[in-house]
């Protein structure tokens, strides 16, 4: 399990075409991908299971805890991106609720665009 950041501070100021916004790049997908939006209610849980493919959880709002195969839990919040490799055991929980974009694909490489969270 690796945790990256895609929050505003991790982004780049875009001014081309008279634009004024910040873009945090997530990655490029060359293979077929499944993209979904997940809503974890209060006391919500995505039970401990193996990732069926590389998986990236982009926390959009709320907070929670994640754990991987080493059984260590880490707190995540909006702007954090959690990456699990195919076959890696993992779990996501939230006491107060959490929403996230989930990207699953055969080949994901978030390190190409995002920096690891410190």
C-alpha cells in the first residue's frame, strides 16, 4: 500500500488559454479501466479482500482509515490517494463517512504523476 497526494498543494497552476486553475494529475491508463465513485456512510467499511487489479482510491471528502497486508492502519483524508497492487489484501473504513473515486485497471502507475504523502 502506498499513499500519494493529489490535493491543491500537489497540483500545478494552469494559465494557458487565459485559464486560472490548479490541476493535480492522477495518471494515464493505457488498458481498460473501471472508474467508480464510492460512498462510505458513517461506520462504513469495505471489507478486507484482495484487489482484483491495481486499484487507486482517491479520497474526495471525509476521512477514514486504510490498511494493507502489513495490518498497519493509516488515516486518510480528502486529497489522499491510496494505491494497492493487484492481489494485495486491503480494507477501507470510516467512522464519519468518506467519498472517493475508485480507479481499477491492469496497469496503474500513480508514481508517474503524484508524490508520496510524507
